């Protein structure tokens, strides 16, 4: 892996397991079929969890492919064991970040207009 800033990983990656090895927490957000807006509710909850994790010095990321795996794998559905008539809408992994960023990406000053 070669980052834009020239930092190179010392060890060669062994696959996706390397990405999540410091993220021991898996959070599954699901809702029943009678919920008014389950997709939106779970998306908002996911974002709030990620923001909250950041304030605690943790890192969080959405794992979208887990939802697809849950959808098509009886083995994963059995392992997750959601309540009957519930659907999985979001999956987050949370853990300790390997790196702390010391600077933000430079962005132009926003232009705000009040009407």
C-alpha cells in the first residue's frame, strides 16, 4: 500500500482481516417491518454512533458488505439471530484507530449567504 503522502506499509497485507483487526466491536442496526422509515432511522443512528465513537477517541466504519452477506447466508442469519420480521440495515465496526491524523485536508473557506 502506498499512501499519497509517501508512507508505505511495512508488512504486506494479508487481506481484509488486517483492516478490522483492531476493531473488536460489531454493531448491527435493524428494524421491524412496521417501522415508518427504517432505512433512514438506521442511517441516522449509524452516523450518530460514528460521531460519538470519534469523541471517545475510537474509530468506526460502516461495513456494507456484511448486510449483503446477511441477506444471502443462512449461516450468518442464524449467527446474528435478529428478532422475527426484522431486517438488517446497517453494520458498524468500532475500534481503536491505528493512526491519529495531525492535520486536516485543506479546504477553501465556505461561502455562506443568508437570504
